[in-house]
C-alpha cells in the first residue's frame, strides 16, 4: 500500500496504483462517495492496516478488506437487467427492515450496485452492475438518457395537463424539466400513460402527477436509455453482453444521442 504522506506527486496515478475509493467503486462495493464514508468510519483496511485517508493508492499486490472481510479485486465490467417487483427497496440495508432488491437476487451474482433507483411501490427495469464507476457514469444527466415508464393514473385527464408537463413544471419550489407524456388508453377514471423523462429525480413522476391532480396507482419502468425491460419476468435477471455495454457507453458520451 502506498502511504499518502510519502507519495510522489510527479508520478502518474498508473505508476502509484489506483485511488482506493475508485478501486472500491470498480469492485462493486459502493459508490466513490459511499466508499469515502466507509473509509472515514474506519471500515476499510489495506494489508491489515486501517485506511485513514481517501488519497491512499492500491497496487496489484495489496489486499483490501471491509470489516475484516477480504474484497475480491475488480472484475471486468458487467451489467444486468433486472425486473424489480413492487415491495422491494433499492438499497443494500434498510433501517426499517424491509426486503431489499439485493436480498432477492440470484446467489450466483457478484456484489452489485444499482444504476438509479426504483422506490418501494415502483416496478420494472432496474440496471445492476459490478462496477460502481459505471453506475456513476450512467446516472449523470449529461448522458441525456431517457427513462421511459408505463404509468396508470386515477383522475380526469385534460390536454392542458400534459402540455404543462411538456413545458416543465415547478412543484413546491422544485423545477422539473420537460416530461413527455402520452395518453395510451382510458377506462373510466383510470388511464394508462407512457411517460419519458431524463432527470429521474426521487419520486418525480408521482410528485408531478399529484400536482396536476392525478394519482399514480401503478408505475413500471420499461426502459433506461437503450436498455429495455422487454419480456423479463418479475425477479428475473439477464446479463447484457459486454459488446453491447461498450457500444452504448460510447453512445452515452456522444452529444445529443438519446436512448429509449
């Protein structure tokens, strides 16, 4: 392990190794920010020495552990599509003791993190990866990746409601960007909508629909950028071929390229 107090700033990062927060993210342990919190709490050790500084560098021979458990070195980047059912929270540990997505995954999967989240009562496509750096990259608004949902709402829909969402809307002081909403079908006071957005803020669809007088009673994510829910059954997991990952990450870094 390189001691940050004696690091040579003239050497490149490749020569010194890799910053530990980035290493932990690539290993699928946590995001960089979460990794820094783990370090601050004294939970990370390298070669049996507690790490005290996030600028610590990891070499190929170093042994990294979390709470005494050795962490496998980062594997090649992998990505999975997962059909999340209602009733699971997208977190590794829930203070309220609710069941989590990660507890429901098949045992053959390595440790993974989610790309974005779906709340307890939402279902559909959730992307999972063993690479925290990839997760961070794909969540960036600058990718211009469209998240698309099928949404069932209760209430009377008027054309001006959908126009207001298209133009962007402010709810309780929070400004939401344009949300493209299409009415697909209507039966009585229940309607199915296709909703497309790029920001993906916490509970965004539920908040804006409630603001215009519609109550969401079902929300299914069917696409995240170019990745589709398709015919995945609930709780089913399907790995995305590495070739597809490489192609789509290139697209995500190209201006004005949109998925979905």
